[in-house]
């Protein structure tokens, strides 16, 4: 019974991967991730750092700069660790914008977006 309640809660919050069967903790945030790179490479990020599309970084609307996150692709189970150094995403209901390198490691570059969950490291 308890297992069914946990699975139901994970389904409601969107923090259950149907492909891998992996569930995520209540403190995790799950949703659609996008990526950005070429047009911003070498420009100043909101943190004051120079944006490098080849670094493991990400943009989030509210998390403090320097926050490290473990981001997991819900479809494949692949994970990367990124550092928040910019603000965004500003498109729709996306929850995080990844650098090109981070998105590539997660396997979402070609699709442009992917379903992820992330937690602080």
C-alpha cells in the first residue's frame, strides 16, 4: 500500500521516470530542460562569469549562483553535475537551461529539450 502511495505521489509531482523506473525525492525539481550555447558563448552570464558552452553550467530562475545540481535525464537515467551561473529559462514552463556540454552529456541536444529532475549536490 505504501509503495503505491509513493508511486502515486511521484506521478503527481512528475518525479518518476517511466523509462528507468527511477524515483526522485520530494525536494527535487522535475520538468522540461532546454539548452543554450552558440549565441551566448563568450558573453557575460548573469553571475558576471563569461559563459562557456563547453562548461558544465546551467541557468535557473531563482537558485543562487554557484549552486551545484545533479541533473538526471528521466528517459535515460544519465546524470551530470552542473553549476548555476546564469538566469533563465525564459521560455514556457521550462525549469532549467543547460549549457551545450551538459545537454550533450544528457543526450538532449538533438531534441532541444528533455524531461529531467535535479537536486542540490
